[in-house]
C-alpha cells in the first residue's frame, strides 16, 4: 500500500460507504454536545420518533451560556435556563453522560474531553461547535458541525462529508521567550489567510510543534478553523501518549500497550504525499496580535497597523472596514494603545499552562486603573488545579477577578460582555464585529501572557519587556 497521511488513514478506517453524491458517509467515534446546538437536534429526533443510536459515544456538558460569576439556579437569563433544562432533560431521556455544573467535570467541551482522556489518536470526533478542530492535537480528525448534522450523528452516528485535501504546515526552530503557541497559529493564519485552508485539513509538522506540550498543540489546532481549514491535526507521539496515560477514559493495562502500538501506526508515513506544503521559521515569529475584524488581520507587536497599499488588493476592502470599526489609523503602532477589558480564558487558552504563563506576568504587579481584568478557567478541573497551585491568589492579589469555568466572553452568550466600544485584549479565538457581546465592542486577540501584560500596563504591551 502506498504511503499515506494520518488524515487518509483515519478517514478510510471510518468510511461506511461512498454515497452517490460522491460524499463519504463517515462513522463518528465520539460526539460531544453542549446546550446551544443540541436542543433543536433532539427536537428533530423526537419529531421523527428516533432515539440516539449510540448514547455511549456521546458526552455532554454545559459551557456557552454558563454564568461565570453567579451560577445559582435558575439562571437570571431565562433563555439560558431554558437551554440548560433542555440539555438536562435530553441527556437523561437518552441515557447520555452529562457533566453539569458542580460535578467536577464541567467546563468548555474542548477542554473537558481531552482532560478526561475521551479524545484519543485515530478517532473521528464531531461537535456542534466551530472549534472542534482542537482535538486534532491528539492525532484525531475532528469536525465542527451544524445543528442538522448534530441530529445526524445522534441518529446515525455518522456524517456525510466531502473528503478534504491535506496541506502540511511545517514550522521549524525554537520559539523565542515570550512567543507562544497562540503567536504561532496567529502568524500562520496571517500569512495564509482566513480562506487559505478552505477545502483542506491542516497537518502541523516540524520541530516547533514536536517541542510543544499537548496544551500548546491544542491551541494551534483550535484555531485551524479560523484559517479556513475544516480540521487541523498533529501526529501522535510520546508527548501525546504521556498526556493520555492514566486519564479516566484512556485505555488501561494491556489495552494501553495495544492502543499505543496502534496510535503509532496511524501517524503520517515519512514519505506520505501532500496536496500542498508550506514552511515557516520559528525565529520569524514574535508576539502577535490582531488589529482588525478577522483573525487573519494580525501583526507582530513591533509592527504598525498595515497601510492599504501594503496589502493584497483582495484584502483592501475588509481592511478599510476594519480601520473604521476598530478606530485605528493605517500605519499607527498598536503598542501603547489603551485597553479597557482583559480576558484570559476560552477553549483556545483556558487551560492550566495558559493560566500559569499569565500568572508569571501578573505576579507582583497590579492591574492598571480603569481596566477590568478577569480569568476564567476552561473547566472545573483546571480551576481546581490552578487553585491548588495558588494561581488564583496570584491573580486576585494583582487585581484580576477569578471566575468559575465556562466560555465567558469569548462568545458572550452569558453575562460576560463588552460594553459600548470598549477595547478588549482577549486570549480567545475570534475578533469578529460584536463577537464579545457588544455590537461596537472591539477585540484584539493575543496570548494569555500578552493579555496579562496589557492588564497590568493598561495598554497593548510587549510581554518580552516585562518578563525579560
């Protein structure tokens, strides 16, 4: 058999049939659900008299609408309470494992599945959430899906999909101090564009990714969708296996040894052929932030906002729109720009190592006057681990608010919202117009350490100047 990529191997292993349309009916090994995209899907099943085909392959939690300050039930937001009750009712009716608030396992869906060992190499994973690509960090093929597809997976444990091409993105070299996984993926999206990955799966390879821990790899894969890719993955290796070993749902004993042997076999073959290969150098990446209204509108912290004539003609219209919305001038530096809100959290950067790096910056400092800064752990487990390490005390001593687990201000389907045209330094994944809860709110995406630096200086800052 000819050499193949991990994507091809996993796709072929999960193919049920090729449909007359040319699409593949793909078996889904793990289905993750939450309160936002599942109520309508369950309602569709009920209308058709269907039950969930494999409830043991579905896991539920609540994350998007969860208040991170006051979690007393019923929620003050009646719609949020209604969605919560629908999830509770549906998971009970269909015998689906559900992690509610206070269970110790609740949190953002893309945080809890890896930390429990549910996410494993060689899997196909689906969830009604754009950032399901996160799970590709383990060598899984993971797709964000819409509500009608959630229905399909509940009813038939499969999806009808067009097979993707595979682009290999190589980054080699050592990242400089103050440069993180978030900077790497923002740099890639900046260079390839928000539509550059359309029709592709991204395979991340090279020494830079090999050196990353699993949480850093999850950050990279999480934002694959922001570059237009349907999914992104990293081949499983010793780092992957060490992370999974001993976790609740990981194989145990002899099954573990068999699993690792199989996981090794599904990695892309050394001589696998790709549809495209793109290479970057780690030393060319500096702390990166967005200046506009798409994740592709990014710059290094030492660079100014680009001028129209420096951009590709196809990018000039959206740039003009971004200048106006963000209230920035072409050619101006962003460093030194006053910020109003600083948010550390999300499925991109709400894990323990993210909080640890931000705490290093915050320790011994104070949040600048007039800045609202808060930290939202990605899960109840992350919160517990952070508190055991004293990170909550470091943040609170510096003037940050320490919250309960949830999606919080990433999507702002909860009380955590920007007000008016506030400027937010955010460790989340999208800077679209109105993304953080205000129709005129403005978002600058950056690493958690950079958010902490902005919080304590009161302005966009270069974290390297604070920790060097």
